[in-house]
C-alpha cells in the first residue's frame, strides 16, 4: 500500500507536486501558534520542540522559512520525526536553500513520502 502511494506521488505532474508542497504549513509557523495544525502535525512539531522555541530560534527558523519559500515557491518540508531535533532541522534548511529548484522539488517530495509512510504505519498500528 505504501509503495503504491509513493509511486502515485512520483507519477503526478510537476504542477500537482507543487500544489501538494504548497499545502504544507511552515515549520513552527502561524498555524502552530494558533492551534490550526492537525493532531499529527502538532505532535510532530512538539516531538522536536518546535512548539517551545526561544524567540531567537523562532526568528531564525521563520527567516529561513521565508527565504526558502521565496526561492522555491513552497514551504520547507522535512519529516521532523526523522530529523529528531531542532538543530538538525535548522541545519537542513540552511543547506537545502542552496539547491536548485529541481533538486529541492525532488527532495521535498521525498520528505512528503516519509511523512506519509510514517503516518500510514501509525494508522495501521492503531487498528
């Protein structure tokens, strides 16, 4: 089931992939601050401390998110459950912002696949 879903994502036209990526909320952004994230996203943010950043760290991440979004046209997407902590996420966005649009589209879609895989596995485990 997971492989079929990942294959489906790969076969989508580039514009549809972009639409999917544009639906992702900013990490530690306004949707987190106003409790508008899904329960899964809220829990994932909390698992790496994105819900409890210092004002300085929040500003760093917000500034990097904005620069990333300006360059690529979609928010920075990372599977936070695999990133494990804030410093890893910060380093990742700092590195990935130097990629080409094509590279980043591919990487971001791989991150979406990781997120979907973990959420599907969690659903199955909860049956």
